[in-house]
C-alpha cells in the first residue's frame, strides 16, 4: 500500500476585491489529507473567485497561501493540484482518448490507466468519439476521467454536479470518497447536498466573509 505523504494547504487573511467591491476579506482556513472543504454562499459572494485564486488564475488582494508550510510559488503545489471548472476543459475537436492522452502527457500517471478510467466513468464505448459529439453530462464525465489518470493530491471542483443525472451524482460522490480515502483532499463549490459518508465536510459560507 502506498504511503500517504502529509499535505496541507493554508489560506491566511485572504481578501478579494472585484470592481471596487469586497467579495471576502480576512479569510482563513486549512485543509489536509483526507479532508473536504465545501464553499457556500449566494451568487456573487466570491466562490469562483476564491477557487481561481487557489488555482493561481488570479492574485489575491491581501493575504497568502502556503502549501506544506511553503509559499505556493516555491513549492510543488501546482503539480499537485487539479482543477475542473464550469467549462469542462476538454478539446472538442479531439477524441475522448486523445484528450486523456494529452492530459496524461502533462502530468504524473495516477492509479488508473486510461482504459480503467473510461470504464469507471462509463465512457468506455466512447473512447474514439469526438468530444463535440458528446452530451454535456458525458463531457463532465470525461473531465472526471482526467482526474483519475493523473496523480494529484488536491482536487479543486467548481460545481462538479452540473449537467449530471442521478447516476452521475452517485458516481462523482464515489470518486470523491475514493480520493479522500487514499489521502487526497478536495475543495469544491456545489448547490448539491453532498452524500459523503464517514467523511467530515468542512464548510465556509463566503456570504458572511466581508
């Protein structure tokens, strides 16, 4: 069994301002192996902005983020983090398997092979299909397959249940539970009530962080 190396993301005194409006300020939290953090709040409260800061897509106005007690820019953080946003992040002109091969070429291999991951997300019959021919739910499943074939400690998920049916919701929750059980960590936004048995979900409501 693979040993779990302790990981930790710390957010200290974080503030974000957009169009002269404070979305949140003085935000502090810490997430470690085996933990889930759910970001809540009304639309416009800064949930997606916070995820973008966590992913390095935008810079915070105040505060700092540290990975394993080291500033993000000086750490291996970005090699350890995977993001799935509102857009599925797949190339529609490529086939399903070509998309996964491209993702794998840019990252360290995970616990699942491409074939195993496609079977896991129930896309095995679509391996040579162009992504543009897939339904919205199937594209979302393909994004999840990318998480399975690469080795990432932290999953950052922005509304992962969008365009997913009940079967798909159960699938995502099972994949999340498996990732946590293997020592991973997850930060997400969702309007869906999470059903993660035996996993304590930490919650932060950004509507009150200003």
